[in-house]
C-alpha cells in the first residue's frame, strides 16, 4: 500500500511542478529560425512588456513534435512539415497552419582571385563530398580546393546538406567553422578556398558564384530561381489567436522583416 | 491593396483546390502579378508556399475522411526470424554436450486508436508452452516432431491512455518498452511482456533536457485457489536525457524495484524455470528489493575527425543491487554499440558487445535474458553481436555468448552461437 501512496504522491508532485507556469507563448524548433525568433521576441516584448515569450531550439522536428504534443504554441521550422508529421497531427486532432516568415538563401563563395565564375549544383556536391579536389577539374587553375564548411551544429550546415549535397556527408578534410563570418574570413585569406554563407554575409573580400547560371540575390531567392534557397516557417495549431497572432503579425510586418534582414536572411517585404 | 491581396489569395486558393493539376499555371499567374507590380516577389512566395502547405494538409485530411475511421486508425507491423543455433555446454572435464537446432520466430502486431486519447495494441507471436522469455519455436519438436504444426499465443494486449500531454497510463499485457527503460538486457529479457499498469511521465524540462518517470504495478502471480497474497512487482524509474549538442546525448535512469510476497513462495514448475539458481528446494528463498542505476551515452559520427564514417557509438551500463540481502546480491552489464543506429537497408551494419555478471541472488531469475546462460543468475558472460543489412528491411545477424557459472566450482562454461535471418514488415 505504501508504494501506491508513493506513486500517487510522485504523480501529484510532478503535476504541480510541471504545471506551475504562468501564461506565456512558447516557440520551439529550428536552430536556423532561432536567431530571428529570439530577436523578434526581444523587440516584441519591449513594445508589449506583459508578453512573456520563451524561445527554444532543438531542431525543426523537435518543434513540430512539440506543437503536435501541445507543448509549444509556435513551431519554428526550416523545412516544410512532413506528411508523417501531418498524419500524426491530424490523428491527434490538430489543425496545423503554416506561416512563411522569411527565405533562406545560401551563397557559395570563393577567393576573389579564383577564375571560376559559376558552378552547377552537381559540381558543388562533388567538391563537398570529395569527388573533385582540384580547381583544374572545373576549368580553373591547377590548385587544390580547400573546402570550408559550417560546423554540423549550425542550421546553415543542415540546409546546405539538404539543398546542395542531397544529404550526403561533407568530406572529412573540410575546415569546419563556427560562424558565417569565420567562413568569409578563411575564404578571403585562402586562394584555393570555397565556402558557403547566408546571403547577408557576402562581402567584397570574397566572390559569390553563380549556381546553375543564377547569381544569389534577394530577388533570385524570392523567385526561387536561385537553387540553394528555402522558405522558413512558423507553424501554429489552427489560425493564430491572441498573443500568438500578435507575434506572427509582428514578425511578418515591415518592422519584423527588418529583423529578418539584419540576421542575414531574405525578408518577404 | 490589402483587399486586392485577400482576393488574390482567395483566387489562388480556389485554383489550387479545384485545379491542382494546374498548379504550374498558378505559378505563372503569381509571376505575372509580380511583374505587373501588384504583388512583391516576397508576397508571391508567401502566398504560394503557405497555399502549398494548406493543400498538403487538405490532402492529408481528405485521406482520412475518405476511409472508414476504424480502418484509418489501424496499423500492422510484424517480423519473421529464422535461426540456426549451436550450443556447447561443458559441465566438467568428462562431460560436454553440443546441440544444433533450427528455430523460427514470427510476431504480428496491430495498433489502433480508440479515440483521441486512447490507443490499443494487440500482438500475437510464436511460442512454446507459454514461455514468457522466448517467442522462438524449435524445428523438429522433440515430442511430436516431423514438421508438426506450431503454436501461436497472445504476446501482448494493452490500452494506452494519454491523459495529459506528459502523462500516459498503460494497462494490460504490455510491451516492455512501455514499462521500463533498460540500456542493456541485464534484468529484463526483451521478449517479456509485463502484466499490470504503468503511469509513464515524460516532460521536456528545457531545450536540452527531457525528464521521464515510469511507475509500474505488475503482477507476478495471481493464484486465486488460496488466500495467499500474489507475487507483485512495484517499480519506480525516474530518469533524464540531456542533449549536449546535435552529436552527443546522455540518458540516465535510476530504478527501484520491490518484489512482494516472493519469499517461501513455491517455485513455478513450468519447464523453462527448472534450472533456477535462486530457489532452494521447491521455493524461493528471499524477497527482492532492487536499486538499479543505468546510463547510456550516444555519440553521432564519433570518428568524423579522423575521417571514418560511422553513424553512431553508444556506451552503456547498468548496475543492480538487491538491498534485501548482503551476499551474491549485485550484478552489472557494460557494453558498447557501434555502427548504424538501425539496420534498414543494404550495407547498414552494427556491432555490439556486452559483458554481464549477475550474482546468484541479485535479481529474481524469472526475468533475465534467456539466451544468456539459460536465463540463470550466478553467472558472468561475454556477448558479441554483428548485424548486417542485406536489403530493405532484411538483415543477417550473428550473436555469440560465452558464459560461465560463478557459483559452480567447475565453472560449467557454455558457448552459444546464433545466426539469424531477420525480415521486418
């Protein structure tokens, strides 16, 4: 009998402990969307001091699962919801609604002295997976290609892997960098280097390449002519209401889209 | 302008819904509207993508509404395994026994959703005489033989009630994974489907931290022919999973088991219990109160830095102490797993090693892995497993055990080699 009591006590304590939260909005999911969401939450809460917005990472899958389970109000995602996730949501009576909040374009950059003006997606994949190792194989100088990549914890790494490498693994000798700025810095100093960065990080010290004949720009990303681009989402359960609606409206507003731009992503407005 | 935009969204939506095959033409329409300056490229992208997502949802919902509810909610799964098994047993210098057998295992499970909060699962499996720790049947049964027909029994039948987003209540004859988390099969044979009720709490405690707590009340026996109290097992297992980053995570659990009414209870007479080390005469000698901490460290792509492409490394361990007594009362299992996380396709591979030791009275010997020294306690054992994907959902596995007694002065070593062909469906 004492064990039954222990069990009941445990569950009761957990119930109190886990539900001792006030009312607030919880955003969870993509690490790519995380900086946009954090900055937007910060600015939004300044204009609305009573609002309590908590932003967590964890990855797109985690955010969507959390939304389906009712553990967050907004799921941040750097990919569209998967059919299996949609099935799960429908089975649980959830009405998932998508909100596009920005576009993410990834520019491939080389040292300004590099003769190469553009590459195909396949050539990029071959470089990053180790099939091509010298610029001469692409019509450039006889020079070893120094491959620079973001580290595997970054959303840009994940996006590049999906959009440019068909999820194949980056060659093991690639130089991994912790930030877009670090990638720019290494490529700018290394004549045989190739790297990739968010669109907002292109600087005169590096040269952005055409991909499949298209230069990366806000316009080519928005019109989907540039191939290494994707929409970024916030998903809600049903049409947003109350504070959730106010926050989604804010991030889609001109002011919110300015924050998107500042973070190196492509704003919709 | 906002009004025009609303009308356009409605129009595009109408086009998508009614003329999905003309989706390409909708793209052109949006493009024209951008060219004429009515929409910005960003607005067009927003309308297009959000509409596509809405359509995807409508199609998924349509799929559900076009089928009868009971059919939509049912999912079937199963597996078939054929096995060659060699066993070498050596009791002393003058006696040894070598056996070669063929075995088959078939399991078929059905899950269905009763309503939004309740799920039910039913599974059947091959079995021999009700053995709780094995779903194998040996070819050429020694009693009937000559390709006699085999036995199928109810493997599990349970209902799961998701009372809250963080609380599941499970009742019935359940899957072991719904009852307890165990990184190594030291205490529980994975074929066991416990009977009783479980309150499973799962909660995200932070962006990197998840908590869980399994609380179980399980029946050991329930003999209604006498006044005797039934053998019961009460278990509480709190645990945490911490994700350091995308590559490394650590899961831990601390279980407390209390077996009640075991001491002096008559030992079961079924054939699979006869080789027990925890009985004396015809009865059990002790009660069992166990504490078992367990840990599992998972590392994705552990050798990436040196250019080796290995998907996952797991290091795990579990310790058990029967605090009810002071001799021969501890045990532990340690091991690692390297390679693919799951064997799903050709070329996937995984190797695993486990070292296990169980003192004679560390646990009640009705639960440990039946392949490891016949499921007895008072032993130590090395186990090595190698699995290789032969194609989609089919794999080959080789499992080798080398075990010894730690209570018999002759040690009575035993070697078991199992070669499995696995099919999942």
